[in-house]
C-alpha cells in the first residue's frame, strides 16, 4: 500500500480496470467513478476496461458506462466474449450457450453460430436461458467436436439479491455432461491477456491492473507482469486476505485514484 501522493510509476501509460465491483455493482456506479476516470485521463493514463461479463453486447456495455458517467468507445473495452472468440478462426462454426455479447464477438470474428453439427467448438458464456434441454443440446454438440470453450469460469456473480450462478457454473454443467475439459478464455487466462497486449499496442505502457478479485484480476496482473490494485468495493471484503500480492489497496476506485494520482 502507498499513502497519499503514491507511487509515480503508476501514473502515465495505461491501467486495466475491471467493471463489476470496481466501476459498478449491479449496475449502480460505485462512488465518484466518473470523476476518477476523468482525473486519471487528464493525468495522461489510458483506461482499458476489462470484464469477464460476456453477456452484454459492446453497444450495451458502452451504454452502461455512459450511464455511469464514463465516456468510452469500442477500443476502451475488452470482454471475455472477445477473448473466447479469439480462440477460434474466421470460417469456423460454433455452438453457443450464451448471450448477445458472445454471439456478437463470434460473428465479428467471422465464426458462424449454428445449432447443428458439424461444429468446431461449443462456446459457453453467461445466459439466463439455461435448462435441461439447453444443457443436453450443448453437451451433445460439444461431444461431436471434442472442443469446449468457456468465456470465463467465475462460479458466481454478486447481485443485490446475493450471489447468483455465474458462467463457471453453466460451464461446469456442460463440461460434466460432455466429458470435456474446457478451455477458458477470460481473466486470468492467456487469451484475454493476449488481447490486452494487442489492444495496448505497446504492452510496456501497462502500469496497473485494478480489480476486486485476486483470483481473476490479481492473477491477470501477474500474467501481464504489472502490479495489482485491489479494491474492497466488490466481492472481496475489506481486510480479507488476497491469494496474490497486492501492490495497492483501497476502499474503492475513487480512493485508489486519490492514493496514486492525488485528489
Ligand atoms: Mg470484478
């Protein structure tokens, strides 16, 4: 941890910033996140928002940021849906269990989303539309091609009503029913890390990964070789220990920016 005035090495360059639990919680902005992003940008820091939530389309994600007071374009956001699509090639065919975000990412990649064999892979992202029939079809399709890809493996996600099943729960069901070991694309895995490096152009610009989950955000920071800043505004309660080294810790994103950039 650092005090006010903070470590100058985190200023300039680019920060990777998680969305759920950092920018918002169940859609409601956390503290003065808009002002903090503006302050960071005027200090010369590029902000790349990186989320494991594969469900929203990129348009919906940008609209959510706009409603939170953050101006962002398509190049400012990366999701586990894009990471999953990057594991496939243009011209391939994929079965899909997931929402608009994954469908859009696959189609943008030139991958046809189909319901019947032959397929090259089955991709699982987050969706509310999941039942026995969906599971049976996905497992059969996955068995037919032998390749199962998960956008991410978060077992749950936090909502005002408590924890709800996350993509990891759906993926585990398809993996068990198909007998396949899934490849996982999102944080903290290699596919997403590669997209971050690609998006930044010069990976040496990256100074910090900010997130609320050591298991995903912290391990991504390790993989990218930069410090991890943990905020207590999401799934990790204040004072809870972290499974990976924490370079900076703050109650929320605004406090972190105060620490490292000044108020
Ligand atoms: Mg998070």
